């Protein structure tokens, strides 16, 4: 076992291989507050990559209703339970979130999935995980919109539902794809070394010719984003639409495009890009890259279950209405500060949030041009001022991709038009 630095955990950890970082890293931010569970992303991925025989159960991109939904069923509860069993009451963070790029959310003192196996299983085990049963992959959208559980029965949802207003309920939609982790558990567990991380963009792929279908990756991935295909007897996973990211999609005109699931997003929750890395694997300062800004400057976007230890490259702006202990377990100790900033956005954050889904092209930089004040008022007892600033997005070579404004333009149609009745 090697020692590597996991900046999301603010400490070193054990990993199967020595550290080796790509030059740039595929990463994304999802704003949960905007997701409407329309499943356009899910179907965009399905119709592109997993529409063939033997792939019926495969949803590389999915959207599940939390807290009860999950694909495969109860994937996160099961991993959390395993970790808790391995390290009872020890899965804790210390230190205040301070913004240090080598540990921005303090220090995780618990055990990751790479450290816990030594406490549970023989020395030969590389990663703590489990293999979902076949029927757990059957229903990618089970418990949709279901906010209540069966009383006294863990992992069961309420058959009839509660009657309001007796019970305060909540749920939210969690959109997920493979996180193209910095320390992939799938890669660590593969005895064939069939899984690799590309040096140019950090995308994690399975070499189909090398895979023998041992399903060690399926067992090890804590996010359960590596899947086994019965009719070919090899495993498959999200490929991050790499031809699009490389600019080789026929519609791209040679410039890098966002993935299909990002491009299809109706709710405009998704922003995907490439971030530059330092030699030690931390994000290189790139102040005008919108992903860098959202994660490291505005600090509103947080990794999904950072305590698993894979250093996932999917970041989420947490939902405002969900109990904080639940969110802290899911996104770590940065939740409270992130929501404080998101609920009171400054001018720059307001402008950057307009970049989501204005184009399918990957944004490498942005600039905000100040505009006039268009609103002043109070919201929940605090003063709110809105400016109609313009945000300009730039591509890889510094070319302008588009510009958009904070205030959405209003088009007034005449009362008589082509399809008036
Ligand atoms: S999310 Fe899972 S499948 Fe994707 S890179 Fe991480 S460990 Fe591998
Ligand atoms: S397309 Fe966007 S809004 Fe619709 S379910 Fe997917 S992430 Fe949510």
C-alpha cells in the first residue's frame, strides 16, 4: 500500500498505488437546488451508450430521490454502515473549514474505504465494498418523490404516506454519474489492471479487452458506478463522453463539448469542465475557471461523500431545505458555509450561476462586466440588491463562447401570431 495525499480529507491516506496525477481533470458541479428530476440526463446517456442487449439494467447517469431512493438500492446507506461497523463512532472530522487548498474542509479522522478493509477482512482485501444483489439494480428510480419511511423499519418506504401537516417532510433529487475519482476504487480493486485513468483529462476507463468480469470494480466502487454486463461478461462504466470532451464529436467543430447528460439538462443544474492540477494533485489556481471559482473561491460546491476517500470529481451545491446533519454526512463539514454563501450570493456568484447550460461547449474561463442595479428589496429580513451584470464565457484558446446577463430577457409577443387561436 502506498501513501497519497487526499486534499478533500486534509490528510494522507493509504491507496493501492503510488500517486500519479493527470495534467487536467474532468470535473463537474451540480446545483441540486435546481434539479426537477425530469430524467432528461438519464435518457440522454441511455440513448447514447447503454441501449443494447445486456445493458438493460445499466444507467450510467441516474437521478434518485433522497433519502430513500438509490441506484442500486440503498448503495450509500450500505457503504456508510460498513464503514461505521469497521470504525464505530470514529467517522469524524476535526478542524474548522479554513480554505487551505490541501485541506479546505478540515481533517477527516475516520477510515476511508481503502483503510477500513484491514479492520474487517483479510490483508488481501484492497477496498471495503459490497456486491449489490441482482434485484437491487432493477429499479433505477424507486421511491421517486417519496419523503417518508416505514416507521421502525430501516430501509423501507412508507406504503401509504404520511398525512400533512403532522410530519415535516423533505426530499431532494440527487443526480449522479461516475465521479472519475482521483483515487478510483474501481481501479484499485481490479486484479487485471484493466482500469486506467487518462493522463490528459483524468477520465477513468475500463479496457474491455483486458477485463475478465471478476466484478471487483463493481464491489469496490462506493458510488456503484461500475456495472457488470452479463451477455459480454465484462464490466462497463461511464466513459465521460470522451469523444465530446476531446472535441471529436461531429457537431463540436473541433472544440471540447460537455457530456450528453450535461448538454441535455433541462433544469440547468449542470456545469462540466476540465481543471488544471498541480504536481501534488491539488487544483492549480485558475481564478477565472468557473469550476475553480465555485469549489475554491465561492466554496459553494462540495464533493459527494468525501469520507469514502476516492477524491471524487463531482461537486454539488447542496439543497437548502434539507436537515443539516444529513447534508453534513453526505457532503462533509463545508455544508453550512456553502449554503450561507449560496443563499446570499454576491455579484460574482450570481453572475457565474448564469453560466450553467447556456452552451454545450466546455467553458475554460469567464469575465463579469458590471451592469446597472435592477432590484433592491428585502428577503427574509435582509437587504437584497441585484445588478444586471453580463458574464462572458471563454473557450480553451480564449475565444468568446457566449455572453449572458443576470436578468433573463423578456420577449413580448404580439397578441396575433402564427399559432394564435
Ligand atoms: S465513481 Fe466509482 S467507477 Fe467512477 S472512478 Fe470513482 S470508483 Fe471508479
Ligand atoms: S436533466 Fe437536469 S434537471 Fe432534469 S433530472 Fe437531469 S439533472 Fe435534473
